[in-house]
C-alpha cells in the first residue's frame, strides 16, 4: 500500500471513492478541474481533514504529484481526454473508475444493465423483483448510489443490481457482470464519445469479461444489440416484442412471457402493466429475462411487475389541472427518448424541450412533432438549433422561452382540456441545472404552483 491513489473528479462518485480508499488505508491525491468549487463541498472539506490526503489540485498540478501514484480513479463525468487524465496516463498511471474499484472488493454477483434509454426504469424494476425474491439485492451505479458505498455488504449469493452508463463502462478492467442486460443502442453522448463506434464499444464492456456460465440478455429487435451475440463468450438470451423465443422473454398476444429451453410460462397480462408505452413493455421483458435466468420464480416476477408504478422523472404523472395532464420526463435526455415519450402519450401534446448541447442530430425527433405536438416551447442552449431543425422539417409551431418557468406558464396558457403538457427535453440539463433530477423537481414544483 505504499503507492498513492489519485482521485480525478470530486463529484458524488469521486467523493465516495476517496472515502472508501481512505478506509482501506490508502493515501490519496485529489484532482478536480475546478478546485475552488470542489472546496465548497463539505464532503471534500471533511476528506481533506483526514490523514493521508493531498490536494485539491487541477491540471496545473506539478508532475511530482504523479510520481508516487500507481492508479487513478476517474469519475464518470470526466472525459478520457481531460488534461489531468492525459497527464496521469503520461506518467504510466493506470486508469479505472469507481465501478471497477467496487468490483475488486465485491463478494456478490453483479447484474448490470446498460443501453441508451430505459436503464433506470429497467434497473429499478429488476431491483423490485429481486426484493421480493429469495435473493438479497443491492441497488447502485448510475442510478445515483455509488457502489463503493455498500460494496462490502453483499455476500457471495447476493446480487448487486447496477445501472451502468457508457461513461462508467469506459473505465473497467476486470469488472464482470454475471448477468448483463443491453436494452438498446441509439446515438447519444457524441460530444463525449465522438463516434458511434466508440459509443458501442463502451457499451460492449458490460460483457467484456463475462464467462461461459454467465448470461447476456439482448434486445433481439435492435440490430446493433442483437449483433453483440457474435462476440460474446457467455450464454445469450433475448427479449422481443415481435418474436416468440425458446430462451428469453417475449410478448405473445396480450401476455408477457418467459421461456427456457422451449418451455414458456405466462408472467403478466399487458394491461396489468402500470408503466405506459410500448417501450416500457420492452423494459419489462428485459427485466423478466434477467430475473428469470437468475432463478427468480415466475410468480414473484409477476407480482413485482403488477405493483411497479415507474420511476421519478420518467413519464411521471404530476397532476391534472383544468382537464390538462402534466407529465415529467426530465430523464429523457436524448432524441430517441424524446420520440418514445411523445409516442407514449395518447392525445395532443404541448411539449417543453431543449437544454445542453450534446451535439445531437435533431432531425428525426422533430419529424415526430407534426403528428403529436400542438406546440413546442423550447429552453436552453439548443433552443435555436431545434427551432431551425423543426422549421426545416416544415413544423413551425415552435417558440423560444426565457427559462423553464416561462415555458410552463406559456404551456398552461396554450393548452386546452384534453391536452397533455409534457416536459421531455431530448437534451441533457447541464446548461441550466445541476442534473436532470433538479430540472424535473423544479418542473413539478412549478406545475403544482399553477
């Protein structure tokens, strides 16, 4: 333990990693692009008061800071081309993430979920299924709870249900999912990954170290995901809304089914599923497949699915006011999620959208406006770009707003009884808010004050 560990990025993940390493007796050096802001965090201040801590430094930190370190733990929000990261790599320091760090100290089994959309809903649903089962389960990852915070609690037969983003999967080394789920792949985070190939490569890391007795659950209806079976070394099962399967989960008529070795069992009638939209049928099928092949009994899966009402910020019903429904889909941070949300709502939609620019192509999303949206109110740094894309597609019922409050007020004034006011930004939140959670909570507060 003579070598020091470097923490790069002092958000939630970085702070948890620092605390964990200190408990393990390591000395650590802290880095952040904005040391001044980091030092306003009470958790960082408390860490600096502990023995064995150096920092906080930025990319101007002297080279000798790297001489005594052998490994850097990178927060998922920090890109691989960050100046601090490049300096660490120049000095031969190995780069890992918090998920990899947690895995090294884990006795439990990992059930990892990734994909462009639906991760949080599916991860939460799988966790709810496991809570009712004979297995002990722990929830963490991109869903908001750093895994290192609880990683020493699970026993060998327990499951860590982990939502895993492409950012987290970039920095794994030995990490292994005993059960890995890939929901879908559509373009996202091109500002970070630069190319679709790099984005897909990051997602594939979820099963990179899987072994022959592990299970990989793939979306058979998604060509990119389906093709992942070709380079997998473990057992592959599928979920599908179009095909009957010998192994996996599928939609047959009005029933969500599970099958193993050609023998099928009914899990739940579709009308009993309380989360709206065909996309949530897919999420439910993915959860069924993961739980079923982990050994959870069908009746337990059925009960959990029947009781599940969804997650906050994902097509979350807020209220009905004067015959107008208000829905919060703040977690819809890319255009594919925006299309899904619009198609999930029955009846006319008054849409609130826009936000941080992830270098997305809005053309396919704006083409859906004409069939679903009566009007679109836009906020954030992408507002002008979206307006331009919409008008190019022949849709002109768009209006730029000052901020989210302005958009909510204008949407209320425009909407009529029977309409739905939907916040589904199709963009990240970082230009105006700390997170999509903050954006969603502010939206709900504004709506409830109308």
